[in-house]
C-alpha cells in the first residue's frame, strides 16, 4: 500500500524523534527534504517500456512516456524475447524529451524498447494526485528524507552564531547515520519493472 504526504511526514517525524519539537522541524523542512530525497531516489531505479512508433523518422518524441526523467538506452527494432544489447542504437537528445536515432531510421508501426528513469511522486506533495513510490520503499525514501532534513537544519542553524558547535555536529552525524541506513535499504530495494541485468549480460 502506498503512502501520502501525511504518512511520509509521520515516518520522518518518527525517525527524527521530533514529537517534542514540531515547531523546529516544520512541515516545510520535511517537505523540502522529501523533494530532495525523491530527486535522488529517481536516479536509482531503471525502467523499460516498449513504444510503438506512430510517425517514422530519426526524431522520436517520447514525451508520452509516464513521468519520464532521463532516457538511458534505446533498442530498435524490438520484439518479444529480443536481445537488448544486439538491438541497441546510438541516439542523442534533439529536444527535452525527443531523441534523434543516429544509426537507423525508425519506421511507423514498429516497436522501440526504451530504458529510462522516471520521476516519482508522493500524493499531496506539490499537488501530486497519487503516490508512485512503491509501498515497499516507504522506509527507504523516508530515511533518505531524514538525512536531507538534518542537512537542511544544519544550514538554518549555521546562520545563528548563538548555536553551539556540538549541536551542528550532532545534526551532521545524524545526517550521515540516516544516509548510511538508506544505503543499506537501497541494496535490497527492487522495482517490478527493473531489467533483469543478469539475463542481459550487464
């Protein structure tokens, strides 16, 4: 089951033990930490999808792909059970979400296989209407957000000369601790659509 913004804030609160200090650890800090955590999280998971070409030509607009962030590789022509590496083509960006395929000219009606990263969302954060982070990754993302929250707090407190250095050091240590925990969780995190790298020679 996926969680919305309120649930993520609650988990980040629990990780930071902020129940007695809600005025300091504001929703604004937690939300910004979640944004930064999502930006980093996005780059860790690779998706693949098949795109049917509607208009032939070297320029291919891929903006219709769900929440596309970055295109990593393209295979063409594609069919079920094809070897991605054998079908891989050289390409470059022609525009924000349009690629120019350099080594072959895609034809309408054929299929292109695209390997990419996507932008994930949390319901109610920045007007998102649904959460696309898998429920099993809730703790991972919240832990990464806790690390960013500590870093943000460090930046705030560093502007106040009355704050003792040990307070900043404690926050920096906490940020490092949460980041280490997130790295451990990341090692076993999987996305259902991830390519099976061991089966494609990578």
